């Protein structure tokens, strides 16, 4: 029984991931997943408390892939400016290549935020940690609080570019998106370096 549940769990996450990737979050429901993996909705809810916890697993996998991509992008990079640029460009490329999964990271909400597993928030915070490390190298005299604010402000700018592009509210093509991001990096990073 345990092995069957483990297999159904893996199949459900895979099915939900493919459905979201191809059709978007709004296309996903428990009946579709249960039928696809050959079980009843009741059995599915014995494995996942509800559909929100299944989507949570999809989001965790997406965050894990994003973490791997960003970490790889800055491996061996000694310049904080170049590392920040690599993080931003890789984040944008990931959001464009995995549009529906990326959108689901921000579209999905637990009806009761207290139900959201702590793993999700810990996994999501890695992006800020990557940026904070680079901003601290860029401006070592800044306080920890100032670095945290700078990292979040920069991420908000990059995320905004991704969001506008992926919801078709920014009429530029992919190359222009990169140029916009480079401008953000240059305008943001240069004043910080001048404070050193």
C-alpha cells in the first residue's frame, strides 16, 4: 500500500506539472489528475490533503530547478556585478522558458496562509540570499538591513520585467527584455559600487 501511494504521489505531481506547463494553473483540478493517474478523487485526497498541497509540490520542484539554474549561473564568478547580472538574466530566461510554472509560483495561494508548509518559504528565500551575498560584496560597508532592502528592491525590478513580459503587457521582444534588465543592473549597481 505504501509503495502504491508513493507511486501515485509521484505520478500526480508529474501529471499536475505537465498540465500546468501546457495549459496553465486554471486548467488543473483534482478530477483531471485522479483520472490521469487511474485512481479516485478520494484516493488522491488521501495522498494530498487537497489540491493546494499538490500545487505546492509542483511549486517546490519549480523552485528547486530555479535554484539550480541560478547557482550554476554564478559558479566561479568573482565579480559581484557580473554575478548580479547572471542572476537577473538567468531568472528572466527561466521565467520565459517555464512561463506557466513560473506564473504558478506567484498565482497560487493557500486559502489559509497558515496552511502553507514552511518548506515553501525557506525555498523561496534562497533568491534573496543569493542577491544579498553579491550586494554585500558590492557594498561591504552597508548594514545587513540595507543589503536586505537593496536585494529585495532589485529583485522587485527584475521580477516586474518578467511579470510584464510573461503577461503580454510589455511589447518588447526577448532581446529587448535583456537590454532593459542590463539597464536596471547598470543603474542600480553603479551607485552602490561608488559608495565603497
